[in-house]
């Protein structure tokens, strides 16, 4: 079976268009994969930043708790010293 020149040209153009369509699809998929990779990198950076913020907040919370404990200790020491001063004043005045 022999193809006429018009059929041959139509067949070749169809094959070229099919190849062009496949190439366009592949390039689109690669571009999309590249964009997804960039998005994943941004998400990873955001997650890392959040983890750093959480660590900083935990450190600050621990520091505040330590300060709270120390303030409690100092308050008790001051109350004790105030009591001692009152006793000394009473002993001096007696």
C-alpha cells in the first residue's frame, strides 16, 4: 500500500506534532517538579525556623522559671532577715 504525497506529509506532520506534544508534556512535568522542589525547600526552611523559635521559647521559659525560683528564695531570705531585724530591735529596746 503506497501513500500519496499528501497522505505522507499529513502522516509526518502528525508524528512531529505528537512528538512535540510529548516534549511539551515532559517539559511541563519537569517544570512542575522543579516548582514543587522549590516549594518543599521553602516549607523545610519554615519548619526549621519554627523549630528554632520553639527552642528559643523553651529556653526563655526555663530561664523565667529559674528566675521565679530565685525570686522565691530571695523573698524567703528577706522575710527571715526582716524577722531577725525585728527581734534585734526588740532585744535592743528591752
